[in-house]
């Protein structure tokens, strides 16, 4: 039996849903850029540390708990 390798869906959100999706995309982009900047800064610091995604996820979880 052959499995589908790709399935495409087209979404037609209403105005409110489109605004919410746009806001989520901006938030996700901001979190990604902050995490990348953190990794770059840590590597270029004097100790050349490597920040792992597990560390960043734990910090993000703590931040979400602190800020509603």
C-alpha cells in the first residue's frame, strides 16, 4: 500500500481568524529570533557556550509561567 507523501489543504479563515493567525505568526517569529540571538550571543561570548534547545524550551516554559 502506498502512503500519501504530501497532502495540501487550503484554509479560508474569516477576518477574525486571519488576524489571530497573523498575530501568532508574529509571536512565533519573535520567539525564534530571540532564541537565535541568544544562541549567537552565547557562542560569541568569551566561553563559546552552546545553548541547547532543551535549555531554551525550559526557559521559555518558566517565562510563560511568570507572564500570563
